């Protein structure tokens, strides 16, 4: 199981608001940017890592794509948990200037495209998800839209292809979709192709064979 913390049900890509940044247990001594980012928005992202009793593996993100740091937090020190599927409704509360950005425009397009044929449990991750959860401005004009689809088990390839084919053909931003189920995560485009695919689990990535292959 890709369980990050059986005690509170946190899953990879969930957004967690900390009671205090001082409660984090860092894997390495934090740099100045990490402390500044947490002072501006005390939010972290549940990351993929082997479970530790009572603690959740989290990542701290800075203003730059290269600014990422790993840490752990005790479940009792999490003040709020938001799942990607809960963030979609927050896009309506953005001001007009933010909604006009490509990533948020693509999210609105995807809402329409997946209204009938799409998965049931999905939502934004990455910079769009972080901004919708925390209110910290981190989506820019060139930002992609990262989407997480959660499934109880690996979906049928035909269903995954239907989701892929329903993506907006002229999206306002690049849309990257990651499928997540208890064994790990896989890119929708790769999984839907029907061949071997890379499955990202808590202990690393491994290549899974195509159905029916030896």
C-alpha cells in the first residue's frame, strides 16, 4: 500500500496546513528559502515515501521549481488536510486576473470535458493545487496544469484511454494527468497506451509489463 500515514488517511498529493512550521522534522537542515516559504504559507504536500508510524512524509515547495525540500510531520501537527478533488471548487473564488492564467483556464476546460465521461475523484496538484489550497501565488503564465486521478485500483485500459481522449484538444496550458491507486502512480498517457508503464511507488519507480506479456 502507498499509505503515507494510516492514522489520518493522508495520501500522496494531499495539501496539509501545519499547526506551526516548527513542528517539521527535516531530512536535511532547511535552507533559508524553505523557512521563508513556510512563513508565507505554512502548507506542505504529502509526498511518496515509505510510511513511518505516526508521521507523514511531506515536501516543502519554494518560489522556484528547483526549491523543494523533504520533511516529516506528526499527524497531530496537521491543522487541515485538503485533497485534490476538494480544490476544484476553489477555482471559482479566484479573481479574474488569476482565472485568466493558462493553468486555471485549462482546469475550467477540463471540468467541461470530463463532466460526463471523466473519472469521479480528480483534482489539481502541482502549482495550481498549491495556490488553490494555500492562497500563495505560485501559478505563472507558463505553468502547466498537473492533475491527479484517484482510483480504488488500476483502471481498465479502455477507460483510461477514454479519459485521455476526452482531454481538451486546445487546452490553455499543458495538462499532465497522473493516475493514483494503492500500488502507486502512473502517467495517464503512458498507462492508456496499453504497453509497459512506469509505476511510481513509495520505494521508487518500477516498470510494469503490458497485460498478457511474459
